[in-house]
């Protein structure tokens, strides 16, 4: 995912993935999941659920497989959708 991100964002992604960021990643992931569950409120939204799951998958091995499979599935569907939309 880092390679697909814009160059300006890549250092932030590397910093989040480092071991030193563990005390920040887990609470942030949990807060994002909680915010996603409260998506009926104006500021919070469903976008928070996948972000929280991605953050937690870095530290929780049982989540890595399902999250990685979901990313692959979404990328394939996105590519398929883009191919259909081209004239």
C-alpha cells in the first residue's frame, strides 16, 4: 500500500508502521473502529471502520489474513470497475 500512496504520504506510513508507534496505533485503531460504529453521527463515518481495521492488523496477527484478503478483493473489483467504465 505504501507504493500506491503519494510520495508526500509515504514517510507518515513508514512512521505508523514502525515498532515505536505501537502505543499510538492500537488506541487509534480502536478509536477509529468506535467512530465507525457511530457513523450515524455527522462527523464520524463508515470510512473509519477500514482505517481502524488496517491499523489494528499491523499489530494483531489474526486480523492480517482477513484484512489482506479484503484489500486484494477490493483492489480487483476496483480494477474491474475501472476497466468497464473506460469508453
